[in-house]
C-alpha cells in the first residue's frame, strides 16, 4: 500500500511491487541452489536501481552514491564524481562526491609520516568542486588517483611512506628497575631523586641489593618490644605551643636539651637558618620539635626531619666499591639525610651474619667510653633495608659529619636518628664520605680496632685503616 509522507522518500512508493520483486529474486536464488553471497549487496543494489528507474524514469544518483554503484550519466553531467563500489578489497581508488564529503582543492591535512605534495588547477565547473582523493588500501599503501570526469581540476598526490619500521621493545635493565623502585619510594615521602648511575652494570649488582628495600627514613622493628619502647605515650613528650620557634630559651620542648650558650647558660638551637651550627658537644642529642608541638613544618627547629632536597646518585667508584655523590652543590651545615634500617639490640649484633657487619651503625652518641652506661644499647642494620646512606664510604678526611637527633621519641630510650651533615661546602658530583671511626686521632698511631680494613681514601691524613 502507499503511505502518505511529507517528503519524497523512496520507501513510501510502490511497496507492493518492491516486495514482490524481492520475493521473486529470493525464489530464483533458491531454485539455483547454493551460491556464493559475495556479490549479494551488489545484486540488491541493482534490483533497487531497476525499481527506481521504473518509478522515475531516471537513476537516483543519491542512492547510488551512498550504496557505492557506478556513476550515472546524470551525476557526471552535474560535475559530481561518485565513488565506485569497493566490493573487492583490491579496489584501485575512491572518489568522493562533494555532496557527501566536499574536499576543496587545496592543502590536505598531514597523513602518515609526511605531508603529500599537491598540484591543483582551478575547476571550470561552477558551483561544485570536482575533486578526487586517493584512498588507503588494507595494506596501508596509497592507491592511484582516478581523474574526475568533469572539469579540468586534478590533484596529484605523492604517496607518503606508510610502512612502519620494525619496532624493538627493549626490556628494562635490572639497574633501571631497581633505580625506579628506589626513586618511587623516595618520592612517596617527598624526598629528592635517588639515582643509580649507568656506570653500574647489571652484572655488578650484589645479590642482596636485588632484594634491598629502600626506605628514606625511619627504623624497622622486627622485635615488638623495641617498637613499644620507641613509641612512647604522648604524655611523656615535652611539647611547645609556639607558632614559630625563634628563641630556644622560650621553647618548651627544648627544656630537655643539653645544648647551652656557655655565657648566658641558656638553651640554644642547633640550627641557624636551616643549617647545622656544629656547636653541639660530643655525646649530646639534638632535640627537635616533635609531632605534638604546635609549630608547623617550616619551624626553624624541624630540620633533620624534613624531606631530603638534595638529589643523590649511587655510583661505582672503581676504587672503594660503590659510593654516593650529591647531584647538587651542598653548603656547609646542610643536613642531607638520616641513616635507616633495622633496629637491633647491641648484644644481638654478633648473632647477625658476617656480611651484615659492614652496614651496622651503633647509636652510641651519648655513651661515655670506658665507663658504665645505663640503659639499653642499640645498633642500626642497613644490610637488607635502608636508604642511600647504606653506600656512604669512609674517608680519613671526610666531608660529612654525623650527629644524633631526636623527634619521634624521647632521648631516654636511646633510639635517636643519625643525621648526616655537610662539614664543608661540597661541589656537585663529589663523593660524600664520613669517618667510620671518628673518635681516634687522624694518624697511623691511633688505636686500631680489631675489625679493621685497609683504607684507600688517599687522604693526606689517611691513617691507613678504617673500622669495618
């Protein structure tokens, strides 16, 4: 039946004839037996075209254009270049009608890796711009152009090279993976970059470092009793209510400090404008503001606990194994970081495997030698976990010193942090070193410990050995 419609839609006319033609076509297919359906779309389009010709007496160019049939005479006379049917994958070209996708003769957008070269002349056909455009085949190569049947406009396009070169995906090196993991751990606490130098090859990585857990600050407590000793109740802290700690004599948390001005007999800060003053007597802990104090992170008495802002590189010294150097200039008094690792009791150190002994740091800053010292004694073991300080080498003429600082606990538990501070201006790229045995005279006549090694620091005051 005919259905009234406000426009000239094709589907509303001669519906019964079209349906009868489709049924006859289907029956013919069945009588012919099994056949390939490769050209089914093309056959359907031809049937539609025949119906349309009976209806109007001419070919509907719009229908043919969208379905991909060959161009009709009426379309060519209008200056429209219509696309050929690409029923086979090796179709040589695709021409685009200005009715569906009008492309003016001018610069084309970039395709592939290069910009195509275009030669264009004005079209003589008014109104519509006759343009031909090459198409990419399935294999990615540019097909040949088919000139338009109307006017003299043509486009000559040089096909860009679209064949991609072989891509080789390289696997990250062991050094790269470990460096990335360590650097990520540092960034999580807002510390500066820690880098493993490319002069360290994968083959030179010791086995224990392949499982080394990087931790920028703090201690690991494998003994719950030690952790309970460290995490003292809030009531045992001495806190201040300062907004900014500018005067140590008026800062409540400094009441326990033993750093005095000998003239005024008053407490003084260990820092001046963020730098260590080196006025701390041996055997005295530096007490910084703790987590319960009222001041902020920019307080002048919160220095060692701030995130490290000096970038570090671990490298092969080719002389004393691996070492550490700063990637920035370091001024005298700058606190670079703190020693980290597993906290153990001193009397349990001998039970550790021998390979751990070169990475032990005794927390003995307040201990008086050759006398009885009350309280527990502890040592930090950085063999399995720690930070860049694990790699700091010895020198008899070092450019860093160490001091003990307390802020996460109270001084009486004897678990301070060991801070590394520049004792002189250090240029970027220079190795960072400490004295492993700072309590002896800097000459060969000093008392030598039993667990010593041959020193290779080449310092003018080298004593010839160092404490392991």
